[in-house]
C-alpha cells in the first residue's frame, strides 16, 4: 500500500516532468442561428501542465484516412497531464497553437500519478 504522502511525492515528480502547458476545451451549445440550428463553440475549461509525445505503440502514429474524398493524415499522440485534470473523451486540447481531439474516454485508476490521454490531430495531406 502507498501512503498518502508517498503518493503526493510521486505526483509531484510526475508534474515536474511536464515542461509544457495546454488548454482543455469543452464543447458548449449556444443560441440558435438564423436557420434554427444550435451553434457550437469551444470554451477553455482549464489550462494545465503537460507533456506531449508521438504515440509509439503498435498500429499507432501516422495513418491516412479518406473522409468525404479528401486525403487527410491522422497522427496520434500521447498527452500526459496531472492526475486531477478534468479531461473527457469529447474534449479538445490546444497545444502549441494546434488543435487535437481526445480519442478515448479517460479512466481514473488507483494510485494514479498522472493521466495519459491519446489524442489525434487531423491535417490536410
């Protein structure tokens, strides 16, 4: 079993290894437009310390997809943020001026010292 003080120390070490910062954005549904449709905006809910890396796991990294006839490159990344960051599967992340989408729900686990989230960035090829 890990003591509360040992867990706090491990979390501090993890956060010290996050040299950058990023914005967590969440979709908000606004007023109706001229066509009666709800408008969608993205609001920053938190700015946190982070560390970004290109995903190196099997089957990850650079892929090509063909959405509606336009070739798009999809790159997957691992984003590490503090353990108590409120980040969800439907959120976006702004990192170094680029927008990324969270690729999956984020689970809370026992003795978590940080959260690791898979992100995707779509780019026109």
